[in-house]
């Protein structure tokens, strides 16, 4: 295993299984980490129950991110990668999620996108996606080169919607993307996040697409979610 020079942005201790606590590091990935990301993706996707939860990244797209067009982080225990997350800031036009919102050409150039998150099942539930995505968003904001942070999520991906809404991304559109799969388009503006009137919130089942669409059409945005005995509910509120 080569010694990486990637910047370490966090280190700590994590429970891998009950009673097993290991030291971990989160560091910036470089192109020598490409194959480890692709192997992690194969390992994680083998365990996914519902194919449409996750759109696989190609080796070519991941290489593009790792060679100066984005930034990626990995969680390592004893030199093995257990989790990864990637942000793209040089976004090709046809890949730009803001096209779904009819952004102008100037605005499209101001977009950064969270592209993938992978956490090995043995480390699930430790908020590693949140740790990595939050760090990537903070570092992107500090660079001050992009105005908007976008991502997409399946309405069925509880963990991802939780992470993205916790970072302040709001659901603004529900549409078909990728292989004709249902997707929320989510974003925030770094400098001037849209304020919502959360006192007037409505909670809609994540599967009630027609009802969600009606609230989106009225200008409401999704900003949170919870799970009760009926299933997952997405919380929408109007703009202030
Ligand atoms: C999405 C993913 C990265 C989140 O992993 P994580 O950081 O360990 O998740 P969190 O610790 O934030 O978990 C948040 C909640 O979701 C639950 N959760 C996490 N992963 C889950 C999964 N695969 N299925 C069901 N629930 C899951 C957790 O139990 C937790 O629930 P709680 O808030 O009620 O306690 C991970 O599940 C994964 O790799 N999934 C496959 C790939 C994928 O879908 N990536 C996202 C799209 S790019």
C-alpha cells in the first residue's frame, strides 16, 4: 500500500463492531486512490436492496474528479478505505443538475455537485456520509469559486436525504433522472440560503409524489424528514 500525501482532515476512533474500536482518518483522495474507490463501490452496491437508490459512478467520472475537477474524501482504518464521498466543481453541461431548474448559462457555471457517497455496511449509522459531505461543502464554500451546492437523491434514500437536508440543501424538484428513476433535485446557495417559514410546515409521505408535486408547485421546499409507523415523511415549508 503506498504512503498517501493526501491532507488529513480528521482523525478519531470508531466502533467497527460492538467492542471493537479502531482509529480512523479522513483524508483527501488523489488519483492513486481511484481503484480503492471503485472496489468500495462494488462492495457497497452488492449490498444495496433497491438498485435505484444509487447511481454508480464510472471509473472515468471518478478519475475526472480526482484529477483537479473536484474533491473527494475517504475514511480509512489501517490503510483500508471504508467510506468515500466526492464533490465535482468543474461540471460538464450535460451533467449539470441545475439544468433541471432551468438555470441560466452563467448560473450553471456557478454549480458544485455532491456526486457520490459510499459507506461500507460494517460502518453504517456512524454519520460518516454527513462528516464527509459536510467537510466537502465547507471546503467548497471556503474556496469561494462556486455559488450553489447541488445534489440529487432518491425519495427512498433516507440516509442521504437526512444528510443533505442537515447540510441545508432543500428539495426543489421531483423528477425522473438517470435510468428514469425518481429523484429529488436539491440545492442551496452558499452565501444566501433560502429561508423557509417552518412554522407552516406540511409532512408528506415520501411515496406520495402527486401530493408533493402540488406543494412544490406552490413554492414549498423540502427541508427535513422523519420516520414514523407509516413510513418516511418529507417535511415541506413555504419560502419566507
Ligand atoms: C447512504 C449512506 C452513504 C449513508 O451511510 P451512513 O453515513 O452510515 O448513514 P448515517 O449514519 O447518516 O445514517 C442515517 C440514518 O440512516 C440509516 N441508514 C444508513 N444507511 C442505511 C441504509 N443503507 N439503509 C437503511 N437505512 C440506513 C441509519 O440507521 C440512520 O438512521 P437513524 O437516523 O434513524 O439512526 C450508506 O447507506 C450507503 O453507502 N448506501 C449505499 C450507497 C448510497 O445510497 N449512497 C448515497 C447516494 S450517492
